[in-house]
């Protein structure tokens, strides 16, 4: 990958600390002015925020900035998810800002979400005056204490002279090593007090030295195991995207001929069209991907963390497999599954070095032979492809999402909420490029899709950005449509409207004897009006969209799908919301029920794959 391509690829970008700008020394200004100036020098071009009393000193000089665009959201949660979407789509650090107390606590969910998915964001919050901290002052909350378990690091700044350095350190920490959220809480009087601004600043981060270069001995041992294995799998996680290592991954995969599986957070890291790709593993992964891991004799885990959604019952996961585990974060290695060969390092460097070591093995006559393995893999892939049922007279959600992916094309960016629509978007859209599928994987945050799409579009205005959302998720953050309209951010939203909390209803159907406790929403199909002539829509998403100044469309039958999507695609000057009224009992398959072995995977309801006669030795 060229340096130019590497810089353009999604993933945390190196932080310059202002070294590309002329050094600034000894300029008198307030702490608030120093904050805005430090953000400018850190390369920030967009902030998503919401003002209030404690952060107000920062908003005054922000008005004078010609380098930073502030986008006024309608809820602080929207600001946090927008910063995450911006970061995931662009590879730059996302920035959000809120006031103290409830403003800051409204950022907790998106901060936790970014922490779980290793997304580099900096959250800036105002705090009450330093002398009032700890007195239960008006709108005081210990946001540093609250967010300590869900940030990579956080700071409480009470002196104006510390503001610029802290901002530089926050960006450095967020973007380097394993990326993650950093919170900077600044006392109001520190922003109001005079200081002297200097840039660049000297970072003071003793002990923070992330390892990027892997150990050569571990690389050689991993390469030896790869060429000796009979049933290897490249288990690719989101760390490969964070490291901007997709080109290197393709080289390694094609060099070895090993099958590749990409997790929910790694969709797009390896082209779906590539013959080596078996799809997504996990609870709703493909039969081929899940079974390949389960029957493997070597798992090469690259930037993945062996989370429960992938492993199923951990004690029964891949019982015959040895594990090579590469990760930038040493705490992840052997946390869930013991690694036979642990490799600490940046995935781009790890994969590059692995390819070099494998070539050395080949040159010495030790060549991979996976012919028998691929015979089994092709049998599983052919016998159990992804599919879905259609019900006459209704619209299948999988069909909607499949057509949306085809019509929007491989360059489009898709965000999702959480639940059935998220899994269908992961399954039925073919991802060919990195940075085109953004979702809340670890935290599973309802309300993520719309503000994340807003952030992605703000960061990449040239891209077509679709938020695929459920009717439940959409109602948690749809107020950000107003933000999109006013700030001319023309995202497109596909509401997969089944009138219910779909994934929870699926579990109630399968595991709770169809007792649908509090999962039916007062909207969509199956809820009749008093006269019975028209469905009762609470809310009516088309009218809601129009009330916000968006274009509202509705689609209720398969023959309308393509035309509706194409109509939405043709609108570039306003946000579009499409209400796709779909069948409420559609389910996500395949499925590994929670807490059981991946051996118990169901290809469809009541249908367990049969592997008799398949040579997996």
C-alpha cells in the first residue's frame, strides 16, 4: 500500500501535535481561547456539540474560528455517535463537546460504545469551577470518575496553562496504539482565566509507549505453524481496519491460500467477492465461517478479541485449534482463549512480517497444502449458503437490504443500529472496501445508526451514506434529522419497520414460548386504526421526516423496492427517510443460541447442518 493510499484508508491517523504548522510561542489568551487554538493545531475540522453553562466559555472563541466547523446536535448522545461515525469513516479522531452534569452524562453511552469498538474520539466537557468540585454544585457530575472504566484515558484540567498540553496528549492517546475514547473535563474557571499559549507542546506521558513492532521470533514461529497446519483460518477482527492493514491482509491470504473470516467489526477488511472469504463468523455468521473456526487446527487471530458472540460457549470453541493471536493491546492476548503464539504489535506490521516469514518458509520448501481443507470448506459453503424466506403479500427485510446494497454500490457507506437489521446488513450487503460498514458491535447501542451516518457524511461529504435502522432504534435518536437538515448533511435512512423490537421478539419466539412481552411497538403492520381501513402508524415516519424538513418515502411491497431506493438515491440536496414496512416475523439465520457450543449452529429454524461424510481431517 502506498503512503498516499495508507493515509486515505480508514483507521486512526498519526497525530501531528501541530508539528506541520509554524511554532507558536508566548501568545496571551484565555484558557478557552487556548482550547480552541489547540483543537485547531491538532487538525480538528469538525466538532459535534451542545453548549451549556460550564462549557460556555469555550463556545465564545469557537464562534471566531475559521478552521473548525461546529455542528449543533439535538442531543449529546447524537454528538458522541456522530464523532464515532466521523472517526470510523475518515480515520481521523472524532470530537464531541458538552457541558457539565447532564450534558456530560449524556455522552456516557457513546463513549462506552467507542471504548468497546476501539474508536478514537476526544470528548470535551465543561466542569464547574475548580473550587466547587465535590460540593454538589449546580450541574456538577464527576464525569471523570463515571467514565474511567469506559475511556482509554481521561483528564480533569483545573489550570489554564495545562489546557493545550492536555488536548495534545488526548489526541495522541486516542489515535495511537489501540485506539479509543479520551475524555477531557475542563473546569469553567480554567477556561476563563488568562494563560500563555505555546505550540507545539511537550507531551508528558510517562509509561505510555504502545508497541507496534512485533517480535521476530514469534513471527517466525507463527509462519512455521501456518505452513504445517492442515486446517488453518485467518480470523480477522476490527484491528485490521484500525491498522489500515487491508492490503497487507490480502497479500497474506493469497500467499497462504488460507480461508478468511471477518468479524462484524471487520466487514470490508477483506472483499466479500474474494474466493478465500467465507464470510462472517459468530452467532449469526455463515455456516461455513462458523464451522471453519470450529473444525480448524490453527486460528490466526489478527486484531480480534475472541468475544463471546464469535466463540459461543468458550470451553467448546475450536477444540483442536492452536492459536496465533496478534493484537496491538497485550491485555487482549490470552484474555479469553490462551494463545500458543502471542504477538504484540500493529496489525499492519505483523501481517507484513508474517508474509515475509511465510515466503521464507516457501523458499525453504515448506509449502502450505490445504487442498483437503478447501474440499470440506467448499462443501459447507455450497450446501449452506445465506438465504431467507419470503411470505406472499409482505415485504422481506432481507430483500430490502440486499437490493439496497446492490443499488447503492460498493463505494457507499452503511451504518446500522442494533438488532435484526444490523445482522441482515452484515449478511446481505457485499462489502468490498474498508470503512463502508459502521456499526455498534461491542456495546450494541440502539440509536447509533442515524447520528453515526451524520458524522460519516460530515467527514466524507462525497460519499453516499445510508443509515439502515430499525423502527425501535430510529426512535431513539431521530431528532438528529433536524441537525442534518439545518447543516445540509444529506444522509439517507432506511427504516426497516416491522412494528416490533425485532431481535427481542425473535428470542421471545424461540425461547419464551411466543410470549411477546413489551416488544410490540405502536407503529407499523398489525396495529389497525379505529376504522380498520389503514394501519395505525405511531409515529408515521413519512410525516415525521417531512416535519423535520426531510424527504419522506414509504415502500410496502417487493415491486416498489428498486424504484423507491433509486428515487432516494437521486435526491442529493436533503436527507431522505424511507419507511420500509416489512414482515414482523422474519428472523435472522443462521443462529447459534447464546451460551451453547458453535457445534449447535442452526442453518434455519429447526435445521441443523449435517456434516456426515465430510472429510475435515
